[in-house]
C-alpha cells in the first residue's frame, strides 16, 4: 500500500484536526496521491464492535475527529467510489457539509444500497472529505428578476441529447 503523502508537499490553507480518544491509534486523514482531491475518513468504531449496516439501512459512523476549518471554507463528505461499486455503500446526504464553525465530531452518514450486510470495522476508510472554498452572499429582496434568453426554461428545456 502506498504511504499517504507528507504534509510538506501540500500548498494550501491549514485545517486543524483534533483527535478524540476513540480515534487514538488511527492514522489522520491524508492525501493518498499527489493530485488527490479528498482525504479518506476512517471509522472510529470499537475494535471489537464492528458496525453492521443491513441492506436498505443507514448508520452515522464516527470519525473521532473534530475539525477546525478556516473561515471561508467547508468540508464536503463524499462517498468512496470503490465502496459504492463493490458494496452499494454510499453517503446518504452526499455531499455532507461540514461548516467551518462546527466543533462537533465529524460523522459519516452511510447507507447500504447493496443487498448484503456491510460491516464497518475500525480504521476502515468509509468516505472522503474534500475541502473547498465557499462564498457567503448578501441577500437583497427584489420585486422582479432581470430577463435572460433562457428565461424560466429548465429541467430539460434545451433538449435531452
Ligand atoms: O456528513 C456530515 C454532515 C454534517 N456534519 C456536521 C457538520 C455540520 O457543520 C453539521 C450540520 O450539518 P448540516 O447543516 O448539513 O445539518 P442540519 O440538519 O442543517 O443541522 P444543523 O441544524 O445543525 O445545521 O453537522 C457531519 O459531521 N457530517
Ligand atoms: Mg444546517
């Protein structure tokens, strides 16, 4: 298995990671390749108590991490394509939004859309988090929206092919 990239190769803002006691011994998220967009999140479930997700059921999986995301950024919790392809496991609220002012434990809402039970074991990489810039906007109420060529056409109005 390829080692996760060292921090020194990353140019960008810094996100703080606080490891909670139940994440002790688990590797911190890290980019797994030079161009990776996301860092994998690991399940901080007890070693002796895997979390079983039955077909059609969902579970909130602890990561054991509190993040300190810089203002103006968010964390997006997304599925891992391998788990989705092989087991039908995905993130129900994808992309989950981790706000920069959230100081609770980051959790992953997994849903099993496959037809077999899925056991989430300690340290398993269950999802990935992508950090992205967000823009907060000012709201201005207006009586009319300005005209455009598209107008109100949507939901396939430009054709399907
Ligand atoms: O996949 C996720 C999504 C959210 N959160 C945490 C961080 C986020 O900042 C907070 C609130 O998420 P969101 O705004 O999506 O949920 P809500 O239902 O609107 O809850 P709230 O009323 O607390 O904002 O929950 C996670 O840990 N994982
Ligand atoms: Mg909210």
